[in-house]
């Protein structure tokens, strides 16, 4: 039986992870190791200098659920060192994230931080995100197209040191136009902090922000593809060395 590790960054009790568990049940035995509480935007951060706790919440036929007190990357490390230390999982699925992880959001994403950690361990890994922050978000589009993607992922896995970042538009299945491979969109966050005042008159700052699209006409950009009603798939790699730039600098720097 195929062994599947599931994690996320929204917490073990989130709607997204419960939907993912049901989506993945036909594909194998599931072990969930996810944060006790939301750990969004933690990227691949690790907990150092304080203890981690791993608590088993559920164990029944084909499903085990654990909560970890650390980050998404901690969850993967904990799973690999305590649960799968002698028998690694066949795949890792992180999500379903509440909110987009397209464009530069992929750099901050705890969902993808877990996928990165899984890839480092040699596990074929994938991150799934729905472009909605609604607490009652409709995951039906993810469940329908997600199964198609997982089928393809299992039949034709990613190359070593590569993981997939998959983002779904906030649409019902019959409104989604299809699935497209994409590239990481270029953009940045602006107006990132809102100044506020506490009851004692002291200023504080609350992160908000707006996304500014730097290439609105790029048909390959993931965020543009999503805006047009398609599911986007971006293949990321662990080795982010810019080999062309290394060669260029080697040719002109006087070292």
C-alpha cells in the first residue's frame, strides 16, 4: 500500500487539510503531521532552542493524525525522524492552503516550505493552494482537478530535487477552464503595513499589503493563469543557483 504524508501550514484542524485527507484516501495509507496552530508564511523555518511536541490525535484504518508544535518544515522533519525513520513515505502532499501561493508568495509559503523539506528528503512532494481566504471556502474545484493532478503525479513523478506548486482559482469545477503549466510570476507586495494605535495611544503596525503584478501581459505567469480561470502548476527546484550568472561574474570579476 502506498504511504502518503500530509501536512500544511494552516493547522491540523483547518478545513483545507480535512478536505485533502478525503481527496487522498483512495491513493493510499495516510499519515498527517501538521502544526497545532496556523503557521502561515513561515517558509522553511525551523524551530531551534525550544522543545517540539508531537501528539497523536487519531489512529484508525488507513489514517493516522499527529499534531506538532512546530513549523511546517518541523512537521516534515518530525515525521521523517520519528514516524518514517525506517520506511519513508512514497509522496508528500502539503495543503490545501487557504490563499494563493503564486508568484512571490511562493517564497514565504509554509505550505511550500514543507514541500521543500520533503524534497530534500527525496520524497516526491507537492503543494496545493486554493486562492481564497474564506473560512467556508468551496474546495470542490480542488478536489475535482486535484485527483487528475495526483493521478498524473503518481504515473509520472517529478525529477529529483524538484517539487510542484499548484494553485487553484476560487471557482467551482464547471467554471475552471483547465490546468496549465506555468512559471513563477513576477510581482511584489506594496503598502505592506497599516499603522494603528493601541488603547494606550502607542503606535503599532499590522501587516496587510497589496500585490503589484510586474508582468500583467505574461501569459505564462502563474498569477495571470489563475486570474483567467485555470489551475497553475509551477515546477520549482531545490538548487536555485543561477549558473549563467555565475559564469558571467567569473568572466569579469578580478579575483
